[in-house]
């Protein structure tokens, strides 16, 4: 790995300006589809095509030096947290996976030379309609792409706390995403940028992801979005340095929003 000072080099790097960097292979025999993508923004090449049974090989960088090359592909999670997240997502769709170590390549803009970085080699087998493939691939993309990768770190911070230990990982992720100003309703969680998603069961998600081709419709919209509090995205950067921002700002915001969404859930049960 390159010698990278996280407290200085990356803290001074505006991660919002890094380029999306998704590297994967996809094999879908029923469609005779064999796609290789080295430097894509997302999984768009297979989003509208793949269904039935498909195999994906996704590269997830574990060297922060890649961020200094303007590539937004870095997993901040511990290995057991990666396994917990992927295992959970796979349990929603009866998919299988294997996690190995490998190499990811990043091309330089000027020289166009490739640099090798160590990575997780995530091999996933999925079967189901196209909507399931889209949902799962989006969830896996969050392992390495800013700011969702940092949000996932907060998911596991909360999961280790007694108050949140029985909450599902996706409910915690949506709680965190909706608490971060600027990322409300991003990619999958709500109907619009003015809405927030309710807490739902895993069984609901499994059924809903198979029925909704548009990911923003998978989660139902909450009626209490006007009560949601939020912090600014800049406070996510504090992950790189210390726990101070989490304990003093993000955690109190999460707790307050959790109470709001949990009260709504309990009210709907009655």
C-alpha cells in the first residue's frame, strides 16, 4: 500500500469531487451476456438487462491511496462488517457470495497507466427479476462509494449499541442517510427528495424489491418527514479523524430521528 496519511492527505481531500469507480464482471448465461467494466460510474450496463441467474465479480478497494487518484472506491468497514452487510443483503433475496482478496486497477488521467491496489474480490450469485438485481447491486455499491461507505460505518456503530442492536441494517442505513443533509431520498430509499422512508421488516423488503422496478418505490414514504432532523454532509468527513463528530453531533441526531420513526412504526401496529 502507498504511504497515505489519513489525518492529512485524505482529510484535506474533498471526497465529493472523486470520480465514481465501479469495477466488475457479470456473466448471465440465459442472455449470453458477459460484461466487463473497469471504470464505470455504477452497474448501468447490466441494470436494464440482467434477470434470472447471474454471477457478479465486484472489486472493492481496501487501500485509501486510491482516493488520492480521484477514484471513489474505498471500503472503510472491517472485514467482518463487510461480511455482515453482504450476508444480510443476500438473505433478502436468497443470493450467495464469496469474499476473497484480489487486485483492483485505477487508470491515471494523464499517463493512462494503471496502478494496482489491494481489494476485496466479492463474487455474488443472484437469481430473480431485474428489480432484485438492481436493488442488490445498489446495496453492494454502498460498500465502497462515498458518502454511503461512511454511512455504512455509522450503521455498524449504531448496531453495536444496545438501543439499536435489534434494528435491521437497512432501517439503520435509511435512518443515517435521511439524517444527512443533502442525501435525503438518494438512489433508493424514498419516493422523492421531500420524503423519507418508514421502518419496514425484512419480509416487506423481499416482497417489495420483487414488485417494484423503480428502486425509489421499494420503501414506503413516512408521514413524519417534517419532523426529521439532519446534520450537514461535512460532518461525515470527521470519520477520518476521530469519534468526536459521531458522539457530539451525528449520534444525537440519529437518536432523535430514530425515536420519531419508531413511534410511527409502533403507531401503525396498533
